[in-house]
């Protein structure tokens, strides 16, 4: 039986650094700027022989509920309620501050077991700060250095003492569902077996939600999961970390990734925003389906198209969500215009699914998830070599490749080499001379013939080796 530990404390005491240390990976953004973390993040953690879930939280600030800091505090209070034990972190280098005492009272009133963690204990003069920590009345402070990994055995013993050995040392046989940290391939290889393989609905589906700042990404996820899981508000750029949320939709396991809003590269100057965008790009590479959230009131800005093009080049399965549809006055006319623009501005993903949604009212969210699952099936589609070459015969008879420099190009066969996204190998006589216009003609016809709309299709041109190349002619 596992347990849940929440890391709390005032801003810039090293909560996210400790979180990264416990999960063994740099998932949470870390910077010297106070208040980097805003949403609460949950992940599986390991501390020697202890396995548990750890929650990273925003810095505890005493602010009005309607402010951004006040909404961040509400998320932290939710984390305290969900946790079995609280790791209360203070900065032993700067010593005890008034906010530390205020938040210690809140933690004490929660009734949860508490471990007082004195971080940055490696700093010069940290001893006096640790002695001050006794004043909060939460027991003996545990000196650690989350940055350098010092003091973790003492932290482990303190957690076991606070919760008891029966609770902390009980093994859980269930495997943790962790994202593989290995490199995600552009496509998955297809084996030698040429039989059709059915779509596996038992595997969890990873979905990243991306878009420009203030497009409604976090609100969309909150409405989908049915709770205020992510911090939202009228301010642009609230989300900084890429936060994952586990969810079931019609019996299918989903993992939703909320990402920071992506502005034009020329406007991104601050180091923290660069880290946020980089974290969002990482979420795209690890996702299977990417929902591109466009503000229906100002759709298809240049940045929207660049984000869509990036997703297609990465080989992910894209779905467009036109958000804030409840603000549109003439929906039928606007919908016709958006469909025309989608086909015209995104020809590299012809047939991409575009759904109108309203996160405030919940309208269109079921259709959005149906489009996500449908696009994921297409992204996993596999076509047998026999079907492909029968299709190729008809294409070559109707519209053969052009002649280049007086010599006709020959296409011998086509086969699918990869899925996720679909990738095909075309064997031809002179790959370097094949016009890109003819390759696009093949791709577009393939989309229609085998029903592969809206996902990237990769085509590699190859030539077969000539066994007689390099041999000199024998003189007779």
C-alpha cells in the first residue's frame, strides 16, 4: 500500500528541486525566480526502499482568494487534503520568516503527519536557520540539500517514523505508469508479418493540449476531467510547467498534458518562459495525439500555423479545437469560414479534424474526444503490401511519373515500413529526380484511397541496388 506526500512551503525554498530529486528526473521547472511553480503536479517517487506519490505545489502565499496567488494557494490546500503526509520545506539559509509560521499553523490544523525539512543545509550559516526552525513547533527539522542529494537517508527515516513501518514499507505489486524517457521514434517499425493488426484500445492514450497563451487550454482540461485540477484565470501565461492529468473517458485511460502558451520566438526573452516553452515541446514529442487549441474569436494567427506545422513535422496526430465557441455571434457562417481556412492553410495534414468547443459550457467536448480517438486510430493504421501495390497499379496506369531529362521514371513497388505516423517506402529508378509534386500526388491519392485523413504521411524514395554496378565489361 503506497502513500501520498505533499511538498509545501513558501516560494523559492526548493520544493520543485526536492520533487525532481524524489522522482529521479527533472520534470518540474526550477529557477531562482520565486513562484515558478503554479499548478500542483503528481508523480511516482522513490526514496531508497520507499515508493510513493509526491505532489509538487506552488509557494504558499497569504493573498486574497481572487488574486492569482490566492488561487495558487487554493491548489496547495487541495494537495494538503489529498496527501497522507506533508513535507513542510523551509530555507535554512535565509532562516525562519513570518510566512513560515503562518503556514505551519495551517499545516498543523490539517491534522496530517508532518516532516519539517530544512533545505539548503549545505549553505554557509545554515545552522542558525535550522535552529530557528524549532520555533514552528513541528518537531525536529531534517537538514537536507535537495540540489546535491544530501540528507536523504534522514528524510527517509523521518517519513517512516511519521507514518509507521506498516504503511511505508508495504510493497505494491502494481507497476507505476511512467513515461519512457528513451527517445520517441518518428514511427514504429512494422514486423515481417504482413497481416492486418487491429487497433488496441486497452493502451493508455497520451494527449498534449497546446496553443497560444490564453487560448483556454487549462480550462478545457478542467472541464474534461470535471474538477478544478489546473490553475485558470483571465491572466495570460498562467501555466508554466507541463502538467499531466490521468483521466478515464468511456472506459479508456487517458493522460492529458497541459502545456504553457507558446508565443512567437522573437517575443520570448525571459529565461523562465524559454524553459516553459521547452517543457511544452517535450510534452509534444512524448504525446501521441496533440490537441491544438485555437481561439475561435482570433483563429489562425501566424503562431497558430507554426505550432501546427511543428506538430506535423514531429509526426504527432493533430486535432484542432476551436475554443470559446460560446462567444461567436454567427456560428454557421463562422464555421464555414474556419473549415475553408483549415483546408487552405494546413494542406500538409489534409482532412485534419477540427471541432468547435466551449470549455465554459462543456459543449462539443464529447465530439472532441471522439475526434481524438478517431485520429489516433488513423495514426496507427497499417496497410498490407498487397493492397498498396494494387492501388499503385491503378495510379501508374492513370497518371505515370513524368519523364526527366528525356528518361521516364519508373516506380517498382510501395510498402509500409512504419506506423505512428504511417510511413511508406517507394522503390523507384531515380529517387533524386522524382518531382515533389508527384510525391504529393501519391500522398493525396493514398489519403483518399485508404482513408488516412488529417495525420502526417511520410514517404521515403529508395532505389534497389544494381548487382552489376562497378563491374567492368569483359572484352570479347
